[in-house]
C-alpha cells in the first residue's frame, strides 16, 4: 500500500508528497509500537509506525485513504492549535 504525506501550514502547506520526497526532508522516524500493540496496549495506529518526522511539523497523523493508499498529515503548531480551540 502506498503512503502519501500531506502538509498543512508552513512552507509545505497544500503539498502532498511521495515517500521519496519526504525522506529528503525527514529528520527522524516514529517509533515502531508493534510489540506493545500485540500485548494489547493502546498505542497509535500501525500505519504510523516507522514514519518520517519533519522539522517544524507535528505528525504524522492518520488522515484516511487517498488514491491507492493512505494519507498521513503533518501540521504546523499554529494549525494544530487552531483545531484545539
């Protein structure tokens, strides 16, 4: 399954990147929590394991299906805070 990466806010706002494109700007990865998940612990979705993290963005967050795969969303802190209020 293909994963797409959507950006909301900041310099990348409105862009949807492919894996190769996001890897060029990533600075880390999310934790793989498959072991905890198999033990019945409540953790993030499996789709969020081992995903790129991007400076100045919160995420990834699962955002549903897109084309032939899934869409993960990244937001700036300002955008994220807007949805909290």
